[in-house]
C-alpha cells in the first residue's frame, strides 16, 4: 500500500464552526464574568444599611450568601454587593425605605437575553459571514478569470447565438472572404446536404491579412449568420507562467466547444502559440508554448468535425506558423483578408457613415480615392474624425471638407497650431513642396496632385504634397517607380536650385526613395546586372514587409552601388525638370507661401496658365 501518494484532505467547514462556538463559550464563561465582577462594587453590610436608611438603594435581591443592590452615587445607579448577615429585620427595613425586592439578582435578571446576545447572535453572525466569505473565495479562486484556482480554465468569452448581432451585411469590402465563409455557415445550417454526398467541412479556417482589415469582425459575422455559440479567445491567453497550464486551457476550451456543438471557436492572434518549433526552446524542447501547440494539434485531430465545431483563427504573421498547424485536417482553408480596393473602401465608408449624420453632397468615391491603402479600421477612424470635426465647428452634420481633413489627420496627423515657422523656413518649405508637385506634374504616368500644404502636422511633417490616382493600380511598371523616386527627390532638388543649400526636411523623402530603389533591384528584378535573381527575402508581409539579405557581401556591395546610381539618376532628372520650369516654380511657391494650402485644381490652373512670372 503506497501511503506516499495520500494527500491531506481539506477540513470540512463544520470543523471551523465548532471551533468558533467553543471560543465564544470560553469568552462568555471566563472573560465576560470577570468583566462583570470587575464592574460591581463590593461593600460591607453596615455601608449597605446606611445606604438603605438614606434612601440611596432602589432595588435589592438576596441571593444565598450575598445581597445584590443598586445604590445611587453621583446621580447614577451603581451595582453593588455585600455579604448577607443574619438580620431578621432586614425585610422590614427594606420595605420601609421603599426598596424593591426581587428573587433574582439585578445583574442576572436578563439571563435569557444575555444568553441570546452572548451565544446565539454571535454564532449566527459567524455562520452567515463564513458562508459569504466561502462563496466569495470560491468565486474568485475558482471559475473567475485570473483567479488563483483558475489554472486550466480557458477563460474564453462566449457569445451565445451571437448576442453581438453582427451579420455579413455589417462587413463591407471583403466579398471574397465572405464568399468563402458563407460555405461554413451553410454547413452549420444544413449539414445533411454535405453528409449525403460524403463531404465534410474543413475543421479549421485561417484568416490572414494586415492589421485592421476585419478578421475578428468576419469571425463574429460567421457566428451571427449561423446563429450558434461563439467562443472567442486570444492566443496570448493560453500562455501561462506555469508549464502545462496552456495545454490545460486548450483541453478545457475544446471540452466546452464539444458540449455546446454546433459552435464556432475563434482564436485571435494564433501566431502567439502556433510559432514554428525549432528545438531551441528554453527548456530543451519542453517549452510552455510548445506544449500548448502540441495540445492544440492533438485536440484538432481528436474532435469530430461532423458535430459542427468549426475552428476559426486569425493572424497577420502566417509565415511564422508551424507547418503541422497548416496541414490538411487542421487549418486546411486559408482565407485572405486583404486591404480593400477602391470599391471596397467606398462600401466600408458607407457602412460606417450610417452611424453619423452627413451632408447630401458628400462623395464617397472621392474620399475612397484619397484614402488609398487604408484598412477597414482606418476608414472607420476617418469617418469618426469627420464627425468629431463637424462637432468642433458647431455643425449638425459632416461635410466633404470634414472627410478630406480627416484623411489628412490619419495620414499626417493633426495640424500643429503651436509650431510657427519663421519666414525663411516657411519659404523653404514652400519651394520644397512645390518641387515635389512640379516634378510629379511634368512626368507621365504620375498620380495627379490633389493637395499641397505647408501647415505643420503632429507627425513631424512641416508640409506635404498629396497625390491621388484616378484609378486603382495593382501593378507598377519600372518607369512608374522611377517617376516616384524622382518625385521624392523633387523637394531636395528645389532647395538646391533656389537656395543653393540643403536642409533636413528631406529625410523622409530620402528614406522612401531608397526603399523603392532597393526593392526594384533586389526584389523586382529591374536591374540588367542582376536580372531576375532575388537578393532579398521578404518576411512579415502584413507587418511592414521586413526584408533580409540573401546574397554574399560582395554582391551586397554591388547592390548598394546600383541603388545609389538609380536614386542619383532620378535626382538629376528632377533637377532638370525644375530648371526647365523655374518660372512656374517661383510663381507656385509664392502662391503657396501666401495661402499655405492649395488644391490640385489651383495648382494645375497656375501651372497651365500661359506666360511665366518670377519673384
């Protein structure tokens, strides 16, 4: 018999009740009587008789060997006691003095009330308090998220039958993703159709895309359309301080899902626990994350997909996931949730604009064009910023100008009203921004200029030039990329041409021009020397597209020289364009200096006007 595995049992609650009752009895029998005795004055018999004769005794009781009485002292009655003597005239004396006599001592008259207050009431209060504390501790230490005894609980948020009320019509701009997810909804509604032909739905679907494109919203919409319970949990909630707790949470999550089937389980940011295993864990392969991933793989293999349990997951780092997680039978359906196109942006803006009051003249197609590259979350922010601007201006509805300004807020930040440029700096910034716009306007295949401003922004920009394409572009030619580089160098070129010096204002332009030039040579194969050989590998395409070199040091040196040559060539081209149009450069810079902000129409009107003026 193995006694080493016996665990000490937990004491029942009644044991504590017995201990408490014993303590109360001891207090009443030992402590309280001594307190009562200490508060009673002991006198001799002659003092008692003197008090009776003076009429200071109001009540007296003979109890065995003692006489208990109440004596008046300093305007109040004080309990006293004296030794009973053999005095046959005592009763007559007391009657003549008007002293009330009783059979029970004054301090013992309320023995029933004393017993009630001393024993029953404290015991009752203790029992009620103990039960309340016990329930409170069980609630906080047991099932509550984050409780001390919540180890192994999944803490998943459950939306039973989609109480959030989100449907597919609430999600705009992701038609392809909705089409792929509609099949899952249909399976949850009509599983017999698939069973008749022998088809089974994928156990898991992985939503991949940049941040803010609506992956979580799509998952909730699936549950809303299917009208089934929806479990939502983040991947980071599986990671615990103690090894094995993440795996226990996975087991608990799938246990709950099987109990409420059909249902949908959504794991957000699954890359937190689903990263590739490389054997270099902190504990020699026994890492907490790895155990959690192993348990997730086991559970996905173990549950029966025919019950109607669908696993949805979202990530913006699909390249970091373990291959075992993506194989058929687990997350075997990959659903891209990309940035919306022009039509998608317009639909998203209309969906969010239903929540605010807008003017009839608002053109969402123009706003969608200006917000190229914006995600669904950014578009929602643009609509909200437009409403806030309308409130600040004291209007009851948002106008086209509010939406255009909100786009600039999202792109460049708020206007920095406390930053005042000197006249010289303001003039330099004017020429700098007109340099960008003029180079862009004089090149073919360049996006039209939409707005130019020299008002500083909270992002740090002292001014900017906004270009808006008339149509959506998914491919860019070598010539278009070279034109973009030339446009970025146009600001610095204007400073060199007019002021014969350079400033720090072109730092962001230099960064963007270098980034495009390097990508052209190392990734897009737009170099005769390297032809179609990739010199860089892109990772985290949805999180900025970080690139890592995949070439030797000698090749990297040649690559760097090619990048410098490409940017320098476009820089010289920008200088020539400005030299050929120096009159218009002066005229436009002067106009921008005076007005601080000009539209694309005003810019083109001055540029296309005949004749040249100079300062």
